[in-house]
C-alpha cells in the first residue's frame, strides 16, 4: 500500500514537473510556428565566469527578443570553456525555461592571419584534440551542433603524403568523412550514447566538396543537419550570394535530409543596411524552417545602426525602422537607452510568425544539383531573384513536368539518358547554355544539334515569337548591353522563342526542339549572371511562359523580385530593390481575389486571355492577373481566393 502511495505521488510529481516545464517553455518563447535560438561562442561563455554579466546580458536580450533555446559552445580557436562553467551556464538558462544544447567550432583562425584555417586532420595531435572536444561537449549536452568550420584547408606535408594520387577534392571528402565518424560522432556517443550530433553546413554549398564537406554522406553520419542561411550583402562579400539563397539553400538541404534539417542560421555581419538582416530572417522562415538560430550572443547586444537606407527611410517598408524605435521603450531593460540587434531580430520574426502559419508546403520549378557538383555556380539563386521559384533536388526529379538543368548536372554521367527518358515521357526539360557546352560530345547532339560557340554577342534589344513570321519587340536600351555566348542551331529543326538583338541580327536566348513526346528548351545565360536583372521585364516574362508552364502562380516585373509559392494557394512576393515597383501577379485555378495575409485587404483581379505581348501562356492557360505595388526591401503575402 505504501509503495502504491509513493508511486502515485511520484507520478503526480512527474506530471506537475512536465506541466511546469511545458508552460515555462511556452512563456520563454511564445512563437507559434518556429523556435528561436541564440548561439553563444566559447569566448563569450568564458566571460560568464562573472555570473552578474550573464544575468545582465540575459535581461537585455530577453527583454527585446523571445528566446526558446541557446547553444553553448565548448571550444573555438582552441579556446575551451571548462566543465564547471559549462554546467553553471547551462543551469542558468534551464532556470529561465530555456532549452540548452552544446556547440563546437573546429576552427584554428589564429594560424590563418585573418583567413579561415582548419585543424590538420592528418596531424595526430589535432586529431586527438578534436576527439577530446567532442567528448567534452557530449558530457554536458544531449544535443551538440558542429559549427560550419568542419572542413579542411591545410596542405601540410602530412596532408600531401596522405593524399597520394587522389585529387584534393577526393582526398578531403574521404578525410572528413572519416573524421566525422571517428573523431566527432563515435567519441561523443561513447561518452553520451543518447547525444544527438548535428552538423551545420555553411552557405557556400557550390564549393563544399573541395574543402571536404560531404552533402552526400555526412547527413547520414550525423544525427541531423543544420543550414547556414546567411547571405549578407550580395555585392560586398566573398561569394556575392544572392538574397534568394536564404530560402533556396534551406529547401535544398530539406530535400537532402527530409525531416532532419533542424533550422536556419543567420548572423548580423556584412550588411550595409539593417533591412538586409531582416530579409535573411524572413526568407529563412518563408522556407518553413522549424528553428532560427541567431549568431551570436555578442552581436545581438550591439546597438542598431540603420545603415545606408536613405532611399526608403521615410517609407513604411516591411522592416519599419521608425516603428521599431517607437516600440522599443516597452521592451527596454533598465540602463539600455537604445535598442540592440536583438530587437531587430524580434521585430522581424514576430512579424512573419503568423504569416508562416498560413503557408503550405513550398513548391517551385524542380531542378537537379547532383552531389559534389559545380558549374554555373549559384545560378539557381539568380533564377529565384527574377521570380522563378526553384525547388532544388540532389536526385533527378522524374516526377516533374518541367525540369530545369544548369551546368552542375554534368556531374551525372547518365544525365543525357535521363533527359531522353523525361522527353519520351512527354515532359519538358530546360537546359542552360553552360550545360550545353559541358555536354558537348556526351550525346546531347543526339537530342538537338545545338552548339555553344566561343563567339560572344553584345545584345541591346530583344524580341519574341513562336513560329515563322515577324517577331514582337520586347524592348531594350542601347546603353544597357548584355554579353551572351552565341548559340548555333539548324533553322526549322529548332525554333528561337526569345532572341537577343545585336546590330540588327538576332541570336537565340530561348530555343526549343521537339524530341519524341517532349520538348527541350535551351536558355542562354549572360556571361555575368547579374545581367539577368538588367534584361527588360518583357524578356523574362516571355521566357517564363515556357520555363514556368503550368505553375500555379507567377510574378512579372523587374529583376530582383522573388516569388515564394506554396501548395495551398498562398504565395509571397518580395522586392530586394531600393525603389518602389509595380508587378503583375498571375494565378491559375479560377481564383478571382487575393487576400493580403497581413492586412486582410482584398485585391480583385482581371481575367487574362492566353495571348499577350511577349508570347503566350503555354497550353492556353487561363489566368487571372493582379497589379501589386511593392515598397523597397519589402514583401507582400497573399492567399488566392475564388
């Protein structure tokens, strides 16, 4: 009887504890559709030896931003946080109802002179150091994320000897797969069998394989993956990453490890105006990330500086800087006269939380990027920035009616056969000029006798048509020349649907050829991908008639305006332009109205006949058109209604 009473009391106590923990978590975060985490680097963790500093900084951050979780790093640049300190910091956050996880960063930047430097994974001392760090993290945490420095840059004598006759890419992939298994995951699980080991991949995905990041095998070695969605400034940073990548890279990794992609990761660095930080957060959430990690604790404590936003500072853009300042006093802790970047993150995330809850599953034009591939690097993100939503896959998407292939598809030895099977099934394939060039002599000529020459054209005007007869003028400017490769084709075997005009002569920008039951299209890329933004809107519109055939929604307008589309007739149009713009939105499905998911305002559309300037909607698609006004660096979210 006594045992039954004790057992009952234990059950009640366990239930109460679980309930309190659940309520505490809700109060700590309170976001509806995602969690928010902060990453705390080891150097900052060590400053928390002063417990008053930790308490004061937590008050400053938590008064401005809802926090669900923190990642407490154990090591960075060979700087360690001790066992006792880790437990004390962990206990502090648990006492605040905040979940905790560990972090580790295998960087050695002190040796790099300002350039990223990795550990040497052929050095026995470094290998043992990595094992020890993995054990340290696993002793204190049941979840550990590996920051995105898990790559190798060294070419020491020991590396050269171990490499042998392998290419550097092959050597580094094998080396880091082994390091992942034997130096990180196995030692951690030997200490803590239930630990979840997560690898965070960075944003420069096109070049991963050259430094040992393995998107093919490492997602299976680790228990989970995480996505670096930081794109920062598209012009003043190393890779010139386009804004759309904050969305696309998360979706690509989601297709690599469905359900195992933990979240997106954004930092505050290298932005010329504060809106750029907000855009990265929004676009990660538009990709339906379950968690947003903010890097890092110290950066979130920095005062907000608006940056160079003169062109739109008086407008009520999606990130309303003045409104953020007005609302700050109600979130200000004692002794903090101005908001920090934590408040920018909070305003951005609170704004999109209810919108994210209305969005369905993301959809896009399916494209194929094989593992360990390069070619026309980051081009998919330029497509996204001209309003062609991309659904990027690591396997050929045989279920798609339209497949878009860039040069990276050349890494599939069977790619020509896959294209033929798609065409024989009555489907369409769009290839870029870069892929055509790469497939020369590999059988592409058996589908269409096209040739990407070494000659270049400087185009100033553009035209479009479907068959024989005059082409329609799509506009252009004599002072806005764009350089393209010249494509050779056989008249009447292939047809130019969109042409670039140079000194009175036309060259194909979009070329079609019928093969078996399907159609293959060739899309000629400018030498500088940024020139896609300089093309007249009617040019991109004419190309979309074919590339986006059958897609339920599309947006026509200037470059650097993105479309995010979902399977429940919701979508988002976002402008990355510094000026106001008007766009035309087309939807299929008999919808006659668009409801703004923020303001609840309703826009009524007009029926659109299949034919219009610049070409025609494929298959006689009946669409409804809407005019949408966009403020600079702003988005509008809609649900289509009948």
